[in-house]
C-alpha cells in the first residue's frame, strides 16, 4: 500500500519486504536462460541464406546499398560543387603535408587519390574528407626521419638524396600498410568501441600538442635554415632552440616569400569565414597562392638568383603498385599501432559529428575496416597513412555535399593534376607550402580555449588535457600518446574508486530529488533515506560504499547486526522454552 500527498510532500509506504528468493517467486523468474549458447551462435553464424548473404555483403560494402538509390536530382549538383571545392583543396594540402612526412610533394597527391576511392566503396560517413592530415603526416615524418635521417650513412658512405628519399617512401608505405592491417583486424573483431577510451579531452590535447610539433617542423622552410635533427624526449625544445640559434643565417628571399604568402592566406581565409553564408563557394586561396607563387618564381628566375628551395621534379603519371618491405614491419610496429588508433579516433569523431547533425548513422566498426583498407591499398600505391581532415570536411559539408560521390569527384581533379599538370608546380617554393600548413593549424590552436572551459566544467578532464598536451610536447608523439592513454585510464580507475556519495532530499513543489548538502531546499522525507552513488558497485569500491552508507545515513550496521543476533538468540531461547513446556504438558496428559 502506498499513499502520497503531493501538496505537503509527505509519503507513506507500506509493503512486504522481499529477499532474493521471494522476489524470484513473485516475479516468476525464468529458470532457463534465453540467451543462445556458444554452439547455437556458431551454428547461426555458419548458416547461409540469400537474405543473410545480402545483409553481410551490404554491411561490408556499403556502397552497394546506397549507390543504386542515388538521387541525381537531389544530390548531383551539391556533390559536384563540393567535390570540386575539396579537390582544389587537396592539391596544395597534399603537397604541403607530404613535406611533414619528409616525402616529396607528389606522394601527397597520390595520398589524396587512391585512399579516397577506397573509402568511397567501404566508408559509411557522407561528409568526411579522407586524405592527408597534419597530425598523421608529422607522425609519419618522425618515423621516416628516424630510420632515414638527412645524413643517411650505409656501410660507412653517405647515401645520395635520391636514394634516401626512395627509402623514406618504402618506410612510409610499410608503416601505412601495417597501420591499415591493425585497423582492419580491429574492425573485423568488432573492436570499434576501443576509441571510447580515447576521451575527447585526450584527443584534443594530443592534436594540439601535435600541432606544435607541426609548427616547429615547418619553421626551417620559412626562414630557409637547416637545423640539426633531434630525437627522443625534448626533441621539440632542442629543435626550437637550434632554429633560434640559426636565425642570423635566415635567407631573406625565402622569408619575404613566406610573409607575403602568409599575409594573403590569412586575409583570404578571414574573408571566407566572414562571408561563407553569402558566397556559393569559398575562395580557393591556397591554390591561387600556389599558382601565383610558382608563376612569379619561374618567370622571374628567382630560384637560381636567390637559391630559393623549391619542390623540384614532380613526375607525371601513376606508379605501378608495389608490395611494401615486410622486413621493416618489426621496426615500425609500435608507430603503426599509434597511427592506426589516432587516425581512427580523428575519423570517427568527425564522422559521428556530421552524422548527428544530418541524421544518419556511422558504423564505428565498418569505419575501422574502411580506413584500414584505405591505408592498406594506398600503401601498395606509394601513399602514406590517411584520416579525415577537419578543414576539408567542413568545406565538403558547407558547399552542399550530400554523399561520398563528392570524394570521387575530388579524386578526379587530383588525378588530372597528377597526369597532366603536376610538372607545372616544380618551381613552387617549399616556403609557400609551409605557410599553407601554418594557416591550416588555426583550428587546432583554437583548442587552447578548451582550458578555461574545462576549468569551469570538469577539472579531471582539464587534467587529462594538460597532461596529454605536455607529455606530447616533451616526450614526442609516440611516447606522449602512450603516457596520455595511461594517465586517462588512471583517471577512470580513480573515478570509480573515489565516487560521489550523497543523501537525496525532495524539493518541495517539484519532482526533483537533490543532494541535501548542496541544495538548501532539498529536504529529507521523514522515515526514508535515499542514498545515491555516482558509480557502479563492484569489489574494488564495495567497502567504501558500505562506509559511506553508514556515514551518510547515520546507521551503525554493526550495532544493528549485534542487536539482530541478540534478538535471534532471545527468540531461539523462547522457542526452546515453548518446546520444553509443550513436552511437559504432553507427559502430564499421558
């Protein structure tokens, strides 16, 4: 029986107390498990039928599901405009980010072609733009420079620049294929949930720290200096100090080119941001700067006159596929796993953001497979590891892109460039490509604003962000990521070990029950204690839960148990007396 007086907030509850056995009887608990056994599940998975085969095929190759129903009337124009816009962005960004990976710019163009076509077939996000990305590029670059440094010596002799660059391509391809294999395996065994352990503060802190590495790595092109290469902890700090030491040797022509290109890019980007609602297409300022700088440098003969460092030879045509060097796998296995996880984390976070905005679903496991296949297939065609780019994805979405067809159109533009006009960019200064990298880091540097926001909302997440950022800066990208994940896991453990306990009280005139210590209007209901724990109870915090329950409720369980034992003993004695009394009466009657 339950009675409630809503006006006064008083409650009277009277019902029978049930233990586990009586509850099972009253609720009629199922004695037989409704879950299928392991054998039944194996038998079901091996069962073959046409509907099952069709469902499996559509889940693993999503393009077969949506492409036959593609609406040209609704989607074609938006995808065409979006694809052209993104394709134009791919050209300068691909060449610029290839420098971050310590590869020649043409390999950035390859990376903007093959993986995009593979993702079109296997991907589930309609708006992300797969291709080169600054953070992944710098992670690739740290490996290629470690295994094939500038002064590369084999058998006591210096290797030529061409041979060194060719070996760097082999390293990048092997690293990319291995990262892709990791992603495919994780996707096949349905391990897409693993990214949930990379919290948003961790990913944003890591990408911000990586942006600092990217920034420092490009300073040498802006100033035209050649600092020494440092490895291990504090490498970023040492590199920055060395660049400052070399500032008196700055090449003024390259600095002028950098400053002019940087000024034009910043102004045009701000115009694009201010008038993006009014302009049908953003100004392709990156491509304009690339073309303009190439024309000026070429026709004014500035390369030979001032020794400006340019891109150099860009071969026309496509290379034949080539298997990666498997002997390098053992040297890059740790880096490959880090790249696989970081690339997937960035891709799925962007994909889910756009999916939520536009009302469709992104399959996290299929995204792992799609990204893994993009990397694996791309590695055979001399591409390096890819993921989604925030800047290109925003352009793809804002210019009316509806489906993955936009990616195919962007690939066609890149293909035309590789086949026909790539050689025209041979006189492009590397300093201009560096300015493109700098300008595109703006979004990552804006993540510093997370610090004051997290300070107000969640101190633990702020600590994760700061530890991730500092460890990435000081310990380099691979070791910094390992430390960050370890620290993030520790915070999860501490949150379950140190939960918040509270006594809830009713707020008069509402249906709210709030912490009585924090809210003055929350009043306890007479005769009832509502105890709340912020985490699940299991063996590591069970004892703390019991202690908190006693402290908050004021109930001394030991005294209650002692009183219960005394009461049980008293009842037992009374029962024995009743039995003896009954026996005596029985004997008298006999």
